[in-house]
């Protein structure tokens, strides 16, 4: 079966998932009933983002809140903090910086750092296999969004592979109160907007752009790593999954789209491994290291790159195998 046939043959529609909450064929991740809390949250945030079309809410100051907090929440919080630091331990830093990045990460309204890392470590341990919680084997719609409102994975196993993170009481606090920082930010943005514009609608615009538009954009870009970066792109390494290097996903996710590189060398702090592979998160880590705020940075093993690969999908040397927590297996 070709790559396109593999993703297309298992495509499922939202209505089918709602009507048939049975286990997905051949998988141990099951299709449960609709989880209405995330459905309501996702729907409300999308409606809030559409409010950006109301002319009286727009100002250039409000619009500037989008790139600023996208960088803070997604660039620093999600990709640098949740992913490369907390999940994969690609570098080390102070507890203050680690907890600050985790706080930025919850602004994405996905989950607390322990839950996020558990799902992601499980994805790496079983990538595109029977236990992968969001494999495109079931269609791009499943891997992009539907797994989050229907999927059930092994909760006991997720807890087992995040025992190291559950030792941090602040991480556990964020697990329980992960919506609180976003709520505080919304109040602060409304106040700043009212001070800047002098009107309630102008103040609302700051919330719309700094919270709603930014969160929705952040969701769909990080979800694209789960869907598009397992469907389209080239491979620098042969891995036992369908991970791909996708340039446009990388541009929208601060370098996370070089997903085949990441699956081949999970602990590497760099995801871009060729000169054209744009990776601002890696540059941020290098900057932190240069000023003494990061250490023990895991470098990529560039000697393992096949010089004849890149931009094509032929098989090459088997990539290194790493454990479910991104730690090299012996």
C-alpha cells in the first residue's frame, strides 16, 4: 500500500465517529464517545477567533498581540518548553526557567505538561503502531483533531512514562489549573486594551487577537505536526513509522516540522539537520547555552545523515532506536 493509500483508506468522518464509538479496527487506542468539554472549548475558541472580523474590535495594537503571544505560548512554551525540554530532555536549565516555560506552555490550552508529555512519549514509543494515540493510519482528520475528542489510550502507561515529571509539584499544580494562566492573560489583555483604546470593543480586540486567534492558530499548527508531518514530505532517515520532514509545517511551528529527523534522533535539541532546515527553537537553545542559561545540550548526530537522502523517500540505513522517553536504548 502506498503512503497516500494508507492515509486515505482509513479516513473517517466526524459523523461516523460520533455514531459508532467502537474500538478502531486493529488498534488498541479506542474510539470513545464524544468528550464534550474539549468540543465546547474548541468550538468557543474558534467562535472567538471569528470575532476578529468585527471592525470595531480591530486595532494594530490588538493585532500585535497575536505574534507576540504566539511566540511566547507556542515558540517558547510548547515547542521549547513542553517538547524539547520537558518531554525529551534535550537540554538542561534552571528550575525557574523550566517552570516558566511550562507556564507559557499551558497558554495553549491543550493540557498540563505531564499529560502532554505522556501522550507525546507514548506516540514516540508506538509511532504509527497499535498504541499510537494519533496516527494518520485512521485518516488525517483523526490525527489532526478527532483523536483529542474521541481517543482513549492507555492511561496507566502514560503515567508510568511520566513518573519523572510527576515529581515536580508545580507541574502537578499546572495539571489541575492549566486554564488559569490563560484566564489571567485574558483579563490583563482586556485591561491593556482598554488603556490603549479607551473603549470596551477595542479592549475586547486585544483579547480576541492575543487569546482566541492566537490559540486557534497555535492548535492547528501543532496538530499539523501530528497529521501533515506524518503524511507529506521527505525523509533523511529510514524509521519504522511514517514521519516526514515538512517545510511548511516547520515554518509554522518554529522548526517542529522536521519530524523525520526528530523521530530518528528523539533527544536531539536540533530538529533541522540540513542547512535549509529552518529551526528557530534550536537557535533559541543555542542562545540560552551561549549566555549560560542552558547546558548539557544534546547535539544531533549529523554523521548519520545519508548524503543521498533528503527530498526523496527511498530507504536508507536504519535510524537509531530510542526509548519511549526519548532516551537512547542500550
